[in-house]
């Protein structure tokens, strides 16, 4: 056996290990769930979402929420919107937002998030009921 054979064999083993694709979770493996579904009419409502990995039922920490929108699309008023402000979380997997709920009815809270190490974007559209 030639002396360089072990070096070639080692290089092939390393190359094979580096080319094995890593498994990634699908966006459907995650769930964003409202802590409360009904809110009172008024300014400064705190909307809380739990971000869960459905494969393990574990909270998802460190996600980057990069898009939020709050509108009244469920009641046919998509142009009726309210700004959403991110707030600090109080526990792992809990994401908090502040918004002014300026009209009673049904509001759609749209969220897009990236989970560290995952390729797909997790998106959710959640209906919030606002009561007078």
C-alpha cells in the first residue's frame, strides 16, 4: 500500500462528512399562540405570544420577529391598522408587543419570525377580539 493512501482516505472521510446536509425544521414545526385572545378596547394593550417548537413542545428562545402588522381585516377593514411596538420578554419563548386597540371588533395580528439555525420563515396570522 502506498504511503500517501492513508492521507487520501482521511481526506475522503472528511469531505464526505462535510457534504452531509444538516436537517432543518420546517416552518410548520413551530407555532405562535396568543396567551389571551380577548382584549379590552383602549391604548397600550400588551399582546403576548408564546413561540413553541411543536416537535418538542419547548419554548423557542432568541427568535427574531422582523415583521408585525395589526389590522381589522377580519371585519373587512384591512386599512384600519395600529402600530405594534416590541416589548422585552419576561420568560423564555414569550414575545410581547404593545398596541393601541382603537376600535372594538376583530383584529388580525400578522407576525413573521426567523428561528436561529433554521432556513424557513415562521409566519402566523392570529385573530384578536377587542371588546368595549
